C-alpha cells in the first residue's frame, strides 16, 4: 500500500501477456493493491510515479492545515520536514455573496479579475513585435541592408558609389511590410473579438437574500458562489458545494479542454453531506461572523489532474459538517461543460490567468510555415552566390583597370579641365569627383547593389497573396463544413496553410481520434465458449463460434433463475456444463450492466469513455438492458428474443407492453433490481474498476470487477479444477488461447471477474470504504487500503 511520506517500492518489470484488455469469466480473489504497475516503467512513467508520490505526500500534510494555519494561510511547520522544505503558502477565503462588489478582496493574491487574453498583440506591442516578426524573414532583412547601402553610397561622401537611388528599394519594402502588418492586425483582431465575447458572458452569482444576479465573467472574483445550469460552461475553476443529483454527483464534459466528448464524474464537497441548496449554504456561511464556511487551497498550478484543498464548515443549524479534504475529483475546470445535471452551486477558487486552462495555454506563437523556412534557406544560398559573384566581379574589374585604366582619359574630362570643349559625358556619374576617386575596394558594395535584383522584392507579396487565397478557399470548402453544428472551417492565420498540404503521416496515441470514439461489442468468451462472429482470418482459424443472440437467449432464460444457479458456482461442480454456462453468462451480463459509470441523457448512454458505453451496449446485446440509476438502485430489464435480434437497445424505448393489464405485468416481471453499495473507480494504479452489489431478488451480495488481464490474473484463485479460479473458464491455458485470438483480431479486450460475499462481509467492508472516502487525512491512501481489503 502507498503511505504518506513513504517511498514507492521499486517496480519489478514483468513481461506483458497482451497489450489489450480482454474478455473472460473467472473467480476473483482480493489481494493487497499493487503500489506500482506490472509494466516496465519508462523514464516518463517513472516521473509520473514520482509525481503521484509527491501528491500523496501533499494530501497527508494538507489534511489538518486549516485548524492550525496562520492568518495568511501558510501551512504550519511539522517536525524535521518543515525545516527541510520552506513552508508553501496556501490561500484561504470566505464565501462572498453579492454582485455589487466585484473588486479583489483586501489581501487577495493572484489574478485581479477573471478576464482572459489570447491575442498575439496589444496596442503597445503591435508595432515593435509586428516589425520584429516581419524581419524574421531573411528577404526583408536583405532589402533593408541593401537600402541602407544605397543610402550610404548616395548621400555619404568618401564611401562607395551607388548607381541606384535608395528609395527604389526602401519604398516598396515599406509598402510590403505595411500590408503584411495590416493583415496580421486583422487576424489578431478576430482573437480580440473572441476574447471579448467570452469575457462579457454572464454568470449567475448568489446574493445574500438567496437570489441570483448576473455578472460578467470578467468581473468574477474568488469566493463568489455561482450557479451553473445543465449544459452551462464553467466561467472559472470551481469547487462544487451543492448539486441537484444524489450524493452530490455531477457530470462534466471536457471537450473544450482535452477534446474528449465523454462524460466525467465529479463530486460535491462533503459528498452525501453536501449543502442542499442556496439557503443551506447561506445559513452555514453566515455563522462564525460570516466565516462559517472557510476554503483553504494550494497556489495555482498547471496540473489539471491534481488539486489539494480543505473545506471547513464551522457550524450549521443542524450541526457542523466538519472538514473535508478536496482533490481533483472536486474541482471543475474553466471551459468544461455541465452535463446531465440540473444545476450545481460552486465557489470560485482560481480566476483569469490562474485558471488551469489558461496556465496550460500558450501565447499565440510566432510561427513560420515550412514554405517560409524553405524560402529563407534558398535566400541564404542566393546571398552566398551574390557574394561570390560580387567578389569575382570586383577582382575582374581591378585586373582589367590595371591594364586598361590609362585608356579611360575621356571619362569626366569636361569636368576636370577648365575651358575644355569636350562634351559633358557621364556628368551625373562624376559630380563627386573622378572615377578614380573611388578606391577599388569600395567597388565591392557597388557591384553588390547592382546584383540585388537576383532576389525579387515581390517574393513575399506573392506568398502572402497565395496564403490569403488559400485561407478563403478553406473557409468556403463544403467538405470541411460540419453540418450538425453549423460550423465551417476557420483559418485563424493564413501563414500556416501551406503546411497542411505537406502532412504525410499522422502519429497519434489517441485511438479515439482515429476511430471517432465509436466502439462496438463484437466477441466474448463466457465459460470457455466464444460467442460472436470472427472478424479476421485469425478468428476464423480458431473455428466457428455461436452468435451473440445465442448467448442472449441463454441469459434471458437463466437470469430469472439465478438463485437456483448458486449451486453451479465456483464452490461446486454440480449442475453440469449447461448450468455452468448459464451461471457464467448471467453473471457476465449482470457485471457489464452494473459495473460502469454510464448515465442516461435524452435516451442515450453517456460515459467517460467509449469503452464503457460499448460494454453497456454489449450487456443489452447479451439480453440484459441497463435502464438507469435512481439513488443507489440500479434497474435492469431482460430483453425478449425479438428485441435482442432486432437490436432494440434504446434505454427509453417501449418494450411493447401497454400500460396496465397482462402486458404491464409481464414487463415488470422482466425487470431486475440491484442495490449499489459501493463503487471503486478505475485508476491508473489499480487498472480495474469494482462494484459491490446486493441482488434485491435473491438477497445475495456480489463483488464485480473488470480490468486489465495482468492485474486480474494476479488476483485470481490459482488452479483449473472445480471450485478454483480458472475452473469456470476451462482452465488458464484455454483462457490465454482465446485472449491471444482476440488480440490478433485487433480487438480491445478486457478481463472480468466476480466473487460472492456474505452479508456481514459486504456491509462491514462498505463501512470501511465510506470512512475512507470521507477521511480528511490521507484520503487517497485510505481509499487505496480499503480497496485492497
């Protein structure tokens, strides 16, 4: 187990059997939770493990901070560790009610408001920064240097000779840079407009009389309590205090943050003892001189998966709630959207540039397209060629002039000799003295200026025109228009268009990005028998398999008799192969329909991952449909053979029976109820999810678990005989063979298992789990220890 201030054990690398999760049915034996995964740790994974250790250490030190913290919110020193590390400054705040005062509180640290800025330029930085951006282009620097050389040669005596006026180059250069700056300013103005649209949105702020007033997002301050309605976006980083859902739950969608459209579960502070609404919250906050509710939290950090805070309720009319330790599960990030929850009340903790979303965002970068980088390289080559050619020309002139200079006596003669009758030849070239007045070495800049036309000044004008045209075509491309959301493609900058056409390979570790987050339940292995049609030659080579509707028929026929199947469980071998198959099928379908975090929204399943949604759909395919959860009660419905064959898996679809009469009675008989006693969520360390259920029909208690194969195998009763861990699936060798077949077919797989619990064992453990979830000291460690029992 992981304990606070204790180093993590050294990971023992093990060879992974398969990289994918797997399907099977076997006996589950609880075991002490592994502190580290069984995968060989890479450097990145090791750093992540160390970061988790530091988080556990922090949570242990945070738990008793409020009662002993000083007025500034600094954590009190504790023993030698406080001497080794400087005290980390925490922040403390009281709840603020009212929209009349949107100024920072006295002594408030951090962001003065909640406005955000994503533009590339400000009013004062536009010219200096914009001009700097333009002269990152080598050609612009070249023409500026040429213009300076022309000006020196034209207006400064005793330097070199320039046959071209500097304004022939500096004028077009100024026009080109000015037009490009205008284009940059126009594109950045769109960013400023988007910022203004976000900053002027309104949020509902709780006021002292229990009502709500609308306040612009930019004016929100830490400590204010805001109400967010279903499908509303969070204006700042919030800690939820009250929720319309049971046990203080709320569901969020983080598509604006990480692109994931699946729902994620979050909890209100104090959980089941949460504030029930605005009046309850106001009553608690008014006590203790307006400091009845005190929130202390760590300084802002960019990590979206870590948050440490404590919320103290110093007294309520019904008694104090005490102190609750808060983590990332109790933090709602700015930009996320509330889903499947009528409302929540949340207190603002981080605003403006201190929100985790803004801290993880970068300033608008100064990007150069691949074409510009290539052009710069070509220009360097041209400049090198010009220097070589200029040097050769200068040396050639010096050699020619040494042998033929005396024949140039007529040059500037009319200007050099008084009373001369020679015509004024080359008068404009000799106004500053004779040709010989210019030393030979000074002619190098002269020839370099003459060769400047090797590089056309219109090169970037052409590139910019092409970019603007491409950006227009992108915005007008009907194939890039999303009809469902009425959203066309938007080119926020025209400089990077050329890079789109040069993409040849896409490397991504986000499988959902490539599969559109769509997954289907295809095959499963139940009691040693594979069901589902093979989908590749590897599956066909393993032989034919019954279709999934055969498994659904078995579940439908046997689920109502599950109490009678108890004798066919792992503790006994009676009942024959048919009873064994029915036992495994019933428990597998029940596990898939109950061990998940899926919620219903508008008649559709919504889950944290497409895997979860596919598994619940798979339970419906197997004949057991999930109808939803009310409080701790889970309701399932057996499917008829007609519904299973025709895929009628809509949770809100009518089952064909009319209300009342025999049809309604038959529909009621097809329903099964389970009481959800506890849920142990999936985590990267556990690599599995577990639930403890009570079957309302039989009174039995069950532990259902699903997870990665290597973790599940470590917790399975050893042996292939009757009553042993792998006895129900035909042995460990058969299970491994089927897992290998599924992996070769390209299926994402999962291993599931179960264990029957006595009533005293189940209820006793649930009490331990509840104490762990409500612990204010080392809550993560307490939950890990309870989950390992």
